[in-house]
């Protein structure tokens, strides 16, 4: 069965239009705080009914990796030298095109990503979303493996279940298409906080004195166009 990208683009919720605004309006909020400003902002968002973590996109990307994990393990381009850790830990925006290319093209330094493996990954995404329990088990494996090297590793699968329910299926397919281009898009610049209320996803970038980075100015609008709510909060 061929995956119909256009069908999933048409199914994106009206939430995309709700947040589609750039530059984002900066919200200046006065909060008493000790420690990291992200923690103060997270406490504020939780008081508004949101649940989530300060993970800088790693929660969402870990779910995405878990959705594709069986395929990534089977087609691991580094299987001969690292059969276990590569699918669990290698940078996902590189692992997708490398897995699609295979070891021979990888060694040649090619940048062209063949369409057939990407089409197969789209099929895996759709299939895996019907088996959330298996996805959550793989998500836990990924978090455990990455905790030793990722300072922003998600804490567990409880919130991940809510994110899977809140994200439309089209989001995961669009994220795969971004990574399949092998151009480094959305490799950095994800907002600090990843939040959900069970039906929507909201990402919040927290600032005090600094400004948006070049990567954030690329990644945040892309997330908005994919139906993710985004806010920019400046603590004063």
C-alpha cells in the first residue's frame, strides 16, 4: 500500500491555523523564581492544565524514534560495528537518511535519499501507531539508553502516551519527510518545554535576556506549520 502524504496533510487540525503566526508574539511574564527559568515556566504551564517536561524536543523525537525502531534495527547501517546502540541513540535526523541509503551509499558520501525506504518507513509509522503499547516499550528502551548522554532525556512513558494521543498521525509523517531531505532541518532549535493536555501539543520557548537563535527561527515556524502550538515566554 502506498502512503498518501496529501491525505494526511488535509487531515491536519485547525490548530495549525490557530498558531500560524510569525514572528511570534513574545509574552512577558513576571514570575518569582529560583533556579532554572524553564522550571518556573513549567510550573506556570502546569497550573494552566498542561503536562510535560523541559526536554528541548527530545520527548517528541524519542517517540518518533520509537515508532520507527523496528525498521531502524532491521536496517541499521552500522549493524556490523554497533548492532545495538545506533538505532537507540544516533542523531535521528541523520539516522533516517543513513538507514534509507544503506552502508554502501553511506560510505560513498552520497546525499541522495532513495524514495522506496522512506515509503516503507511511512508504512511503519502508520502500522506502529495502532500498537501504542509496543511503541511505549521501545520509547522506554530509548530513554534508558540515552539518559547517560542526553541531559534533556525524557523521564518516562506516562506523558509519552498522552503525546501520542494528542499528535495527529500526519505530524509524524511530515517529520519523517523533513528528515528524509538530509539537509539538517529541525536538527536543533526545538523549544524548551514540550507540553500536552491530552488533545493538543504545546511547545514553549523560555527566554530571560537572550534572543531566539538562528536554528530556533527555522525550527519553530516549521513546527507551527505542522500543527504544533508554540509560545515564546520571557520571564521578567
